[in-house]
């Protein structure tokens, strides 16, 4: 016989919430068993219902807040709790970033067995309309007789039925209904599973994933929508290499870094930070910590389109950027030329692969900046130690791998964790980004 599914308790339960998890849920214990409660805050007494029962822990969601925490606020979005795009709209914005700073401290201590000598003030910028990069789900729901466009529902593959999204930039967030009606009018409305959003300082690109070729009428409707809204329509019939603009829709995307006197151009499918204002604050802090000098060589690993490399080049003697994706390397070189920066060079290399023969590592580097993906940078840390690097700034999008790498840097390679702090790149979510300074 198959495994029997555990039955959920029927009656709601009252409980005191002891603390917050790293995913932004309240933690309580019922009969000694941990229960993670969505929508609850630390210090509250709530009434909740069970949503999942497991062997080691259970899950639930709030039905009523009996005694609210001081940090509780009314969610701005009517779809909060259903939409999976946000997890913390019920918590005041300043409390969110304080929670993330505490999460960073907990993870560094528990996984890395390290504590920074000083804490950086958490970085935060605007809390609404900040998302300039996003991937929106699209689905035609027969029972509703229409198309839905938005983020996926919490814990589900279904698309949230919402009219607007206040964390998306208003150019897109206020047009979800318009996008849904546009796709409903297409002959391939059942064959458009997602829309990717890309925006710099100005124009917005919408990349429609199409599983079947649009008809001539569909293409006319898409062109009409672009003309009416000022948004630029691209199609993606296959892999990333198939992305192309409709006739007359191609646009140059870029964003400025005013304090560094740099403008960064990028393609719609390139990785760029979703929160432009926070990115600018992050760059200021990274430069302050790295403190590049006119006689120094600096290495920027996982350099992308040059977001960190080119501002550093304004101050250092030489910057070498290394990136695994050839297209990003091309864009970084073009950005250096566009900004008349001659002391930056860029190389393609698999930073998780064999690097012993790489030409760029033949000379030492005074300082290094790392901005790796979620998997972290463990594979390149020993290489860095062999370059004679005295100072390293680590920009992290996943605190657990930062903590793992910090343990190796401090306890094996002899660096010290001089400073660390959280960054609120994704307000109203539990997603934590961080920056850390390591020194010899």
C-alpha cells in the first residue's frame, strides 16, 4: 500500500509566535513540534489553521491576529497571501531589513562560525515600484474565461489573479490587465506561458515567450499594443538565442551610475540587478570597502556586463573582469569602450572549472571583488589566496553560501571578516542579499 497522507487538524489553533524563520514565517511549537505559520510575526498571538502536516514540522497560515506585533502593518496589495511574489508586506519596511540583518548574523554564526568585526548599516532604497527585471507567468484559465498575467501563487504553479503589482515598476505593474487582455485577443493565447520584463533607466522591454508562431493578426495586435503603451515587444520562440524584437521595436537598454560617471548598456536577457536604486547604493558601499588605489590591480570575478568593474576602473590602475558567459564579456568590453575606460580588460572563463592556465592570473592582484550566483564562490577561493590578495569584497545573493565561503576564507585561508551587512534588494520578500569585507 502507498504511504498514507497525514490528515490536517480541523480546528483552528491559537499560539504565541516565538520568532521568525529565514523564509519570513512565524515559528511556534505545538506539543513540542515546530510549526511555521505564514502571515505571523514574532511576539504575536494568532489563530491559525494547519496547511501541511509532516513528520518533523508542520505548516500553517494565520486566520486572525489576536495580539499584533508593533511591526505589523496592513499589506498594501489585496492579493498578499495568495500571490507568491511577496512574503513580508505585513511587516514594516524598516523591520524587514532589521530581520534580514539578524538572519545574516545567524547564518554567518551557524554555518560559517564567524562574526564580523563590525556591522555595516543595512542598505535599503525605495520599497515600491522597484522591480525592473521580472518573469511573469501567463495562463488562460477556462473557468474564468480569460487570461491571467502575474507572479505565481504562493506554493503553487497557478498564476495569481491580480489587476496590478506595486513592487513592479509602474510602467508594467499597472498594466497587468492590459497585458492579459492583449494575450486574450491573440490566436495563440493558450501558447504564451510567460512574459519577461527588462528595464534600465528608461524604456521597458517585454519578451513574450511563444510556443507557436503568432499569426499576422497577432503581430499587428502586438505592434498596436506597443504603440499605445510605449513598451517594446520582443518574442522568444525558442531558447535565449531566439529572442528578437518585432520590426521597429528594438531599443537600447542601459542604466546610469552617476556618482561613478558610468553608463552600463545591456541586452534584455542579460543579468542585471532588479533594483536600480539599491544597486547604486551597493556600488557606493563596495567601492568604499574595496578602496581601490591608483597603483593597484583589482580582479572582478563573475563580472557580468561590468557593473562593478567599470566603476572600480575609475579609481584603480588596472581592473580585470572575468565572466563565464561570452555574451556578457562582449557587453562588458563594449561598455568599457562606450565609457572611454581603457584600463579594464575582460576575459571569459568557467570560474567553477580549471583555471590553472588562465593568462589573466599570471600577475598578482591587490584586491578582489566577487559577485557570484547562489552557488557561491568556493571553487575560486584557493585561487584568490594564491594571487596575494590583501582585501576581498564579497557580494552575495545567498547568505548560506556566503557563510560557507566565509568559513573557508577565515578558518583555512587566514583572512578575517572585517565587516558585513545585509542589503534589501527585494523589499517585501524574505530574499537576503549581503556584502562582506575580508582582509588579511
